[in-house]
C-alpha cells in the first residue's frame, strides 16, 4: 500500500488519491449518510486494495459483518487507524484532510478526500461534529500502543 502512495507522490500533487483511499471514501460517505447497505456494497472494492494489510482487511471484514451502524462505525474506526498507521512514515496523501471526533467510542480520527467536515462516526445525527487536525496527531494516536 505504501508503494501506491509513493507512486502518487512521484506523479505530483494533482495525482488521484491512492486506490485504497478512494475505496475507503466510499465506505466513509455511506456511514455519513447512515447507509449500512451501501457501506457493505463498497467493501469488495476496498478489500481488493488492502491485500497486503492484515489489520485493515480485518477491520473492513468487520464492517461487512456488522449487524448495525454502531458496529460498522466501530470497525470503521479500526480501519481508519490501520490506514493512518500505514501512512504514518510518509504522511497523508496530498489533498487528504484529517478529522477528529471527540464523541466517538472508537478510534476518533478519520481521513477524508473531500473538503468540509462530514463525520462518519455520528452520521446524520451530527454530521459536522469534530474538527480538522494535523495528520501528525492522528498518526501518533494510530501508532501508539
């Protein structure tokens, strides 16, 4: 996965986000709109991009096995943690925003390729809960024991 990110860096700032981030965005947007079925429908694409990342695959699988939105959101937190940990040594891809939600019971950070806060942990109940943060803070949380 890091190799894909390195390739996007080599292509420049106008390069598209890495494939795993595009697929992750589909899941995130589905959770923002409280659509568990849509989040699950996005999983085959996501899983195909996470072939060498066991932690992210496990979290994505947990989203697929979730029986409700709270369970899917807990798993999405673990997915976010795994992706952020993968990017910790190289930094977030260009154009990626990092947000923090103080209200969630899972890993409280997430990545977002579109601008404007849209919280996947709170969904339609509190879509703008949270704040933008530096990637460094999220990376530190993702890689701390």
